[in-house]
C-alpha cells in the first residue's frame, strides 16, 4: 500500500505565529471574561481563589505583550516583502489575503450551493472566510489593543487626552473583546474544525501539511496552478511525524474543549 502524499501548506513561520496567536488569545479570554462578568457566580468563585486576581492581571498583560509582538513581527515581514523585495503578490492576486472580486463570486456561489441551487465553488489558495478571519485579527489587535493600552497606562494617555476617553476605552475594550471571543469560539472554530470535511479537528495549521487528495478537493484552483507550472513536486512533503501529529491532536483538542467550554 502506497504512502499518502502531503502538500506543504504552512511554513514554520506561519505555524509559530498561529501558535502564539492561539495561546495569547485563549489567555486573554480566560483572564478577561471573568472581569467583564464579575457579577456572575462563576466569575466571583474564580477570582476568589488565592492569588487569582494578581495572576489574572499578570497573565492578561503578558498575553497582550505577546499579541503585540506577533502582530508587529507579521507586519514587519509584510512591509519587508512588499516594499524592499517588491513582492506585490502579497498585496493583490492569488497569494494575497486582500479580498478581491473572486471572493464575492465565491461567496455568492457558496450560498447557492448551501441552498442546492448550484455546484460548490472552486476555491483558490485562500477562501473568502479565511481572509475575513485574517483581517478580523488586524481589527482586533488595533481596536482592542489600543483601548487596552489606554486602560493599562491611564496616567500617560491622560497627559494629552481628557479623562472621559478612558470610559470610552473601557467600553470598547470590553465589548470588542466579547465580540472577538464569540466570533472565534463559534464561527472560526466551526468552519475550521467542525465542518464535515475536517471534523473533529483540522491539524493542518499545527503540522503545516495537508494530504494531497484533500488539497485537490478543497483547493482545486491552487492545485491546478501548481500542476500547470510544474511546481507541484516542489511542494510535496513527507507525512507529518507521529510526534507532530500527536501534538496537533492533543493540543488542538485541549484548546478546542477549553474554548467551547468557556462559552
């Protein structure tokens, strides 16, 4: 029996960035939600544990620093590739995460497919919902991050801003964080892990590799492009090692259960 062939979909840099994003987001949610819902019994019980308040504060701020770190690293990578190396493909085209007219067409065709009115769209390297998720992170880091910094360093920001801005920052930080948590734990987890194609867990972002047959089925346009250009063999890799697969499923299921349980 021949061994299943895999296609490299994510490199080490992307996997590390996603790992940092996932860990920091869970830490922020776990320490921020009890503060937002401090009047509830579960939050009061949690915060009443010895050292919980101080530990929650330290964990929240550490995770915030990690969030800013991976965000600036990623932005620096994009700026270097686009401005210094002239890689315009990251701004527009099939490799770009920027939405384009094809995404609108795919969205429309996907809705028709859901209603049994047409065939399933043939997706390229990135789908419209993946691009939405991608820019949702940018929005969240900018809005939630800036408002969080204002609450973290009120003395500095009130040197040049009126005091009522802190009240606005508190509302924005709290409500936008709840919106982001709800979106990630419900929508992102569903269309990433709970769809029939990937249920019960999609380990691709942890291993960086996807079976060739699944790649052909889910990303037919990207697959055909690689074949036409004669580049497919260059992207074929060995199956993920047993250790990496175990890590993907153990960490993935643990994080998934923790996230869904918090809802």
